[in-house]
C-alpha cells in the first residue's frame, strides 16, 4: 500500500484598499459627516502553493515526491467618483482566457497517472528523508 497525500504550503489572499477623499467625521452631539471618496483603489493578490508526496503507511518512509506548484494572481479595481470598477490584473485576463478554452475533459476528470521523483533526487527535500504527518503524529525519521 502507498499513501499519496496532497499538501498545501500556503493559500491566501492579501488585500490593500486606499482612497483619496474625506473620511467619515463624527462631530459632538449626534452629527456625523459622511465619507466622501473621490478616488478608490483596491488590490488583491491570491497565492497558492500545493504539492504531492507518496509514502509507505507502515514505515512512514517517503517513496516519492510529485513536486510542488506555485500560483499567483492579482486583481486591481479603480473607482473614480463612485463610477467603476475599472479592472485590470492577471485574474481578469486568466478568467477571460479560460472562458474561451475548449474543455478537453469533463469537470470530474481525474488523471490516471502522476509522475513522482525519488526523495533523494528532489532538490528541496530534507536530506534525512523525514516526513511530518498531518494527523499530528510526531515527526518520523
């Protein structure tokens, strides 16, 4: 038996919002001046890093590493006097290109073969051939 495990190194989104205008101001009493935004800009950067590892469940010995993959996309929105968004960034281009691509496989397609490299041949893998179990078990060497 061999266990093939999908691992996630990082998945996240960084967001940055800024505007030119006047922030909301609360005056003494129950009077509040509303926020006025002349120009608003928001940026988002999404990042994902995933990889595969195969190991023997009896010995917890790493048998192969399917490699890791890193993906990043960004989105920028601009509003001028409340009109917008005017969008740009790699996410908009990738979604637009993805809608034009003819699907070769159905949505539930799962590859029948995955190529693994020996842990000894993999550059960024630890030299001691240790793996950290996701079940919370202690590291096994």
